[in-house]
């Protein structure tokens, strides 16, 4: 049992902010047992008093690319073709070098830890060894992650990244080796429909059914993208239809990044299969051009949504910036679609914590039974001589807009404090 | 004479990036004398070798509100009315307290210095004492600024912030006291047409003609805004027409913030009078709803444009984030107006340096005769094990997207290194 005191803030539901000022949080075996305003009679000695700091659930980064860390902030004015050719692919190939991948994986875990993204869904390159290395390093970190080797055997955009047979064989091997229970597990990761052969998708779908492992992929990033899918699969006509046909949606949990231009039938299939949408708003601004996703629409349908940094389509791992971009984009969407309401900061925080966290289970909240995965926010030097008495909710808002890694002073995962790597 | 070595990057014209790797920059009396690739025969001993760092011209923040520093990151989902009532106005009133204003002014100068915005055009509250204090503190800082007490005597939005006669008298006094030459000067600062009486605008216009001092105001922040102006001034029909009629445009230099929804006749008047547009892209995202300004259109017309943080309509003083937001917004504008091309990072950097800097004269570039106002960028810890050999231009791009104040290691203004305050 551990006992913590502090100002706890969390979002039990979309749009709800629960604030417990100077409250008592008790954990057992790394899980939240209770959070109360008054000192519980049964509480033992204090494990830690966080004083006036804010305590938030740790963030979930629901979509990012491991090998793209060195490309953050580069090439966004290239256009997609030049960006892939000059930036994305060279790094992906480099990632096949084990010592390079090892260093890069360590840097990625360290950066995600620094920004408080203690749960992450990560797509690797096509290198199985690099994905295995990331899984191994993650297991030593104490944090949560789903990691997959990317599968990409079909030249939908003119490039064939790998052969079908080894792609399947390596994936089956990884899935069985890293498919067991635990905080770090394998995710089946086809790149996206245009770059996957029928044979590959069928084999991965079968693997999903056999293992129950989640599927992590991209969906409807733009109109040109969707046209490729419609031409090749006229009967299904959209990504979701193809994934569903091959068992890549509906066999187990799945998370689809983007959904910028999902047609109505795709929205219906997402809903039917309980798929998560990974909303990557910074990427939508950096590589703008394919439209802005109507996230409120998905939420209204009951589709689960989380936030992703999508490095290096997005330029930052700072989840506070991702939250702010989600709010900003939602206001721009309302200008085009006045029937949708914008997201509040509290709603965007929910997406970054409990919303996306649900993909991992009971993480992202301080309700009983949730993993105690928490960030301690020291915002003493964030304000500028404010004469206003800010409420904890206002301090939270200011931290989201103006904070960075310097203002996260401590990080807990499954009840353990994470120390610097 | 001082001699510097380093990797100098600057934008002599919109869209042009000039890179002088391991070059030699010589200054005389704080002005750039020459910048050459080879060591000049006449060069004396090195004053400083910046090694592998990047050296950029200092930024110009062309529009911000001094008393809004404590409001950064607060209240953006309130809607304009609630935001003004609960956030903006209480702080503006507090700013009339001299000791509070003094502390806040010191914090503002320190923050602008930290982010490398060594030139700033700053609107105060209606307090003349607070504006005078900011001018005095700025004179001791070594940096450049235009500062004005805000004039706001007409209840266009239901609030009358001050009386006409003292507003005029105080402004005339400040303008004469701080109107002389130097790096820190007074700017005549009517809030905007809806909040200024005819009498006030006429008096300020006369003052502009008499002193030649610049005018700093807001223009066309939205359709509702424009309707107020059209109803009160049907003959002029737009902000620019009203300002021009009262001598607030065309008497001397002027800078107008926003211009989100400027009608065609306003664009023509901006062009005719050589007015600057202060583009505040972060504000356009944070308080989205009134549309995104077609900056490329203004540039095509030859209207001078700079960038503003517009705190606290925008949530950050970090000019790198402002530059990135300008690029992002320009891509979104292209989705609505395909005839306009997006801004590149190099173009946005130009706006933040030489473009906006032109309001101050010869600042924002390393061409001969320009004030040596420079930032030394230490980006050694910004990259993640990149195997790519990044060019200086790519390092610049990465700094703009991923850098913060930690990566600005030294700051020079008029040839002097600025030390921490």
C-alpha cells in the first residue's frame, strides 16, 4: 500500500473534469485503491506529499513511428512524395542496422518518458530485429507499449518495402514471442491498405484471430489514398471494409490512425467493430492538405478516440502540444461544419488520458482499479506574477498551453516512480 | 570593430535564405559592416567564434499586449465575451497598480529577451503610468521596442475604458516625452475603431502628423467587428477607411494587427499607405472562429507583413512556434483558396525577421548597415542520433519546429551581448 497527497485532476468521462484538492490517493499493487478528499481512517504513513503540485494521469500516445524520431521538424513543405523519398524512407532503411536501431529506440523511450507519454502504440519499420529490440528495451523501462514491425509488401505508392513470405513469417514469430500478457506487447501493424497485398492481409488477419493481439494501422489519410483503395477493392470501397474482410478489424482490438476523410460506410464499420481512432492533430497541421478530421462526429457515434503524436508526420512528442492542436483543429472544423461543436481542453485531455488509454485497459484515470500511472506537474515557474487566484482547472489549462517537459517533475507507472534512463 | 565567426543564416528577401557557413561577420558601432565566406584581410582578432552553432537575426514580435502576460493559455474556450470579461479586463485594470505593472513589465522584457524577440511592438492597457514604466525599463534593456498606452474611450462593445480628454492629454504627453530617436519609442495605440470616439481618433491622427510617430492598432478581426464599423462609418465602410480619414494611416508608419477579414477596399488602402500587417497565427488558432487571414494575398500586393505573438490572444511568446503556426495556417488557407500558395518556413522566417523588422528600420538581416541583432542557436541536443548529414538550412527548419528558449544560447542587440536580467 502507498499513500499520496496532492491536487489530483482526472477525466472520468468525456468533458468531465474531476478535481480533488489536497486529496488522499491510496494504491495497492500499483493500482488505485481509493482517492478521497478526507484522510481515510485506514491510511498508513504518507509515501509522498506532492504539496501544491498538480497530479494528472499519464498520457497515452496512440500512434507514432519509432524510426522517425530523427525526422521531427524536417521536410513538411516537401509535399508527400518528396517527404517520403528524402526523409521517411532513408531513415526506415537505416533502422535495419541493429546498433543504430538500438540507440534510436533508447532515445525514443527516454523522450516519451520525458513528456509523460507512459503508454504508447508504436509502429516500427519493416525490420523485425529493430521491433524486437524496442520491445526488449521497453520491458526494462517499466512503461506500457504496443510495438509492431511494419508490414508493407505491395507497391501501392510505387515502393515495395519487403517480400510477402518473410514479412508474414517474421510477424508470426514476433507475435508469439511478445504476445503474452504484460505492459509491453506486440501489435500487428500493416502499414495501410495501399501497401499490403491480399495474401499479407489475410495472414495477418488470421494471426489476429489466433492470438487476440491488437491491430495498429492507418486509415483514410486523404482522398487520393481512398481512391487507391476504391480502385483495388471496389466491393468494399473503403479501408475499413477491406480490413474487416481480412479479419484486421473485429478480431480483436484495433486502432486506426487519422481517419481524415472516412466515408459514411467506414464510420459505421469503425463503430460496429469498436475500433479506436488515433487522432493526430499536429500531423494534420504540419502536412495539411487532406482535410481536418471531424472528431466530434466520431465521438458522437461512440467511437473511441485517442491522440497520437504521429512523429514524424507531426513534429513533436509533447502531448500538451498535441492536446492544444486537437482543440485548435476542432474549432477550425466547426467553421466548415457548424453542426459540430469544438472540443474543450478538458475533452482533449480525456482523449489523451482515459480515452486513448482504454486501448491498454484500465489506465488514464484515478478511478479505483486503474493503474497508478501519474505525472506530477510543478507549475510554480509557469505563471507570470498572476494576481488572479487560479483554480486547479485553470492551472491545468495553462500547463496544457504553456507547459513543456520542464514542468513534469515526477512520473509514476504502475505505482513505481520512473527514474531517468 | 568586432569580428565574429559562425554559420550565419538570414533572409534578404521573401523566400530567399542566405547561408554563410563558417563565415566572417564584421561589425562597426553595432552595425553589420560585412559578412563574407573568406577571412577579410582587414579583420582584426576574433571577438567571438560561435563554432558550429547557427546564427540568426533576432526576431521581431510585431504585435502583443503588455498586460496580458498572466493570461497566456487561459480562457480560449470561453468565447470572446467571457474571455474579455473574465480574463482580459481584470488584468488590464490591475495594470493600473504601479508596482504590479512594474513587476509585470520586467517579466515581459525578460521573457521576450529569452525567446529572442529583441524588437517588439507593444500595446499597453489604458494606464499611462504603466506604459511609461515599460518604456523606461526597455531603455535600460538594450533592446528595441515601440510601446503605447492604449486609447479606448468608446463603448463599441459595451465597455468604455476611459474618458476622452485625459486619454488625449496623457497620450500627447507620452508621445512628446518618448518620441525622440532611439531604439525605444512611443507608438500611438488606439485600441480599434469600435472602441475609439471620433474626437479621440482625430486628436491621435493630428498627433501622428505632428510627431511622425507610428500608429499601432487592430484591424478586421472578424465579420461582427467589421459590421460595427460599417454601421458607424457607412461612408468609409471599413477600418482602413476610418483610420485614413482621421490621419491614423498615411501620416507615418502604421501597423495593423490581424486583418483576418479585410475587404478589398481595405487591402487597397493598406497597400496605398504602406501599412504593415501584423499576422498573429497562434491567436488565429487559439481563438479560431473569425477565419484565417490570406497572408499570401497581402504579400502578393506588396503589403509589408510581420508576425506577432498577440499574447494573450495567442498563448506563447515563442516566435519559433509563431513561425510554424504561420506555415500551418497558410496550408489551411490554400485548402479554401487554392489560387494562393502556402508559406514556406523560410518565408515565415523572413516575416519574423526582416519583414516585421522593417518597421524598426534596418533590423532583421545581416546585410551591411543592419543593426547586429542576432541569436546564437545551439542545437547540439536538439537532434536524435540523426545519421543524416543535415545542412544548415535543415538544422534551421528543425530548430523552428522543435526548438525552444533552451536552444538560444546567446543574444546580441546593436552589437552588444544581452546578459540575463
